[in-house]
C-alpha cells in the first residue's frame, strides 16, 4: 500500500480514495496508543511501589548490619570483605558455567547452519564454471549463508564473553585468600554465624533493585510505543489536511511512520533487555526488510480481524436491542469522536478537529 500523491510520478489518485487510504490504520493506531498509555500508567504505579520496597529493604539491610556490628564487636565489618569476595567468586563460577553452556548451544547451531549451507551449495553446483540460479535457489543459498555467518558471529561473541568471565573468575580466586588474610581467622569465625542472615537481606535488596530496573525498562519501551503511535496519528492528520487543501502528500514518509508504529507493537518488550551475553547476529538488510514487511502484513491482518469482530458484536447488539424494542444505531466498532483540546502552535487558538475527531470522521 502506497500513500504518495504526486501527479508527476504516477497517475493521480482520487482524493476520496487517497484519504481513505490515509485513515485506514487510524483505529489500530488509537488502540496501540491506548494500550501503551494504560501500560505506562500501570508500570508507573508498580515502579512507585517497587521504589518503596527497595527503600525498605535497604533500610532493613543497614539496620541489620548495625545490629551485627554491635553483636560481634566490629568483627563483622572486618570480615565483610572476605564474605563479599566469596560471593563474587560464587557468582563468577555460576556465570562461567552459564556461558559455557551457551557456547555449546551456539556451536551446535553453527554446525547445523554449516550443514545447511553445504547442502545449498551442493544443490546449486557451487564452484562450477557455469552456474545459473533461479530466484528460489538464490534465496535459499543467501539465507543459508546469512545463517552461517550469524552463528559464526555468535560463536565469536560467546568466546569473548567466556574469556572475559574466565579472567574475572581468576581475579576472584586471587582476591579470596588476600581478603581472608586481611580479615583474620578470628574475625571470620566470630562473624560467620551471622552471614546467612546478612546474605538473605542482601538478596532482597538485589532482587528489588533488579525488579525496579526491569520495570523502568518496560516503562521506557511502553512510552516509546505511545510516542510512535501519536507521531503516526499526527502524520496522518497533517497528510489529511494537506490533501484537503490540494497540496502534495508524501505517502512514502506517512507509510514509513505508520509501519514503524505497527512494528513496535509487534516487537517483544524484552528485545532490549540485554540479558543474553552472546549476540544473536543480524541478517542482511534485504532479509530484515522482508521480515518487517511480513510483520506489518500480519499486524494489518490481525487488526482487520479485530475490527470485523467488533462490527459483528455491534450488529448482534443492535439485533438484540431491536428484538427487545430498544432502537439504537450500532457503532460498527468505532469509538465516538472526542472533543479536541489541541491548539494551533502558531496562533494558540483551539482547533475544532484533531486526530481523535476529524480523522475518525473521515473513516
């Protein structure tokens, strides 16, 4: 679907048809914006609650440390670097095991990808002097090559991560005896019975801090979805006004803004969490463009089905009301137009129509 209205490049599109194409995705974008707004409100409330929980757990940890300091006569503070070094060593070992498992999985995926590439090369007679490829064979060879290259990049990234973690593990192994020597066996022995209690309080603080960071990340992603949908609606509104005034409309720009908002809705919220150390790799720009186009098509189909279901429910409601003697006009799945509160950025006057009212009336 294309939105450019330019008579010099192609035959002119009738204004009514062009306007209908422009407002085609308004209801979907409004749904995205409303859902993102609700998610932002919910996440902000959870963030406030989690900040309070983090403050309480931090206060409990500080109070516990003061209590242990008094009960051990200062031995706990002296032995604390040793126990912290032990914790760092334990975390480094667990991290090393996780990375080694991940590297093993990546090596298996690389072996499979290389096997698929060899099969594709054999099918096309790779290395021969005269090779002719049709579109399907060329696409299969390209995708197999991209998968093999992506798995090689993942392997290199995982190998670097394993090397870094091995270095950190070696440093942690060296710190433990130094910390033990600095603390002294007497202080360690006196503070050791209270270490499990201190570690449990520290785990609570770390868990609350990690949960707060995750909520903040999700809130940032939801706000990005909301801004993208609002930007798409504003772009549609501007294009509709330009079209009604008879001016040129850049449909390529409008389509790009709309597709970006729809694609952001398809992307999972955890895409930027950074939880995986090894990079997954990326395909070529052509393959990425194909995936984006297919994702947009799936999104449009989903919204079309949802719109049809809303219309069916509205029709069933109207039939039921008619049978009961209550006469009302079904809404056909559209929301009632809201009174706009937008103001002109130059004059400061309130606009009579905006994204919520004028665009919906166009559809």
